[in-house]
């Protein structure tokens, strides 16, 4: 029982960190773009960095979504939820 509580607490903290990871990914992408722009003197390289940051943020959301779906799949296997599922079909 205690392990389940600790596990759920860790999963909740992971969910809260999703927003932070999105912001950090975009900021790192902007930083990369700014660095490349200053290094090579080509202004469109900045936008490549922004695109990389946004793509990384979207990837973070996708990974979190997949983890959440997997977590819900575990609930389907528990007996108390199987009973509820059978009651709603009738």
C-alpha cells in the first residue's frame, strides 16, 4: 500500500513538471537559435532553433500522454473497475 502511495506521488510530480519542461525546451531552442544566428550571421537560423525547441516541447507532451495512457490501462485490469465497467454496459 505504501509503495502505491509513493508511486502515485512521483507520478503526480512528474505531471507537474510537464509544464516546466515545455517552457525549458522552448527556451533552450531559442538559445540554440540565438547562438547559431550570432555564430554564422544568418538570421533564419534563429527560427530553426525556435522550431527545435517547440518540437522538443511537443515531444515531451506526447511522451507524457503515452505514459498516462499506460497508467490508465493498469486501472482496467483491477477488479473493482471491471465491475463498474460491466454495470455501465447494461
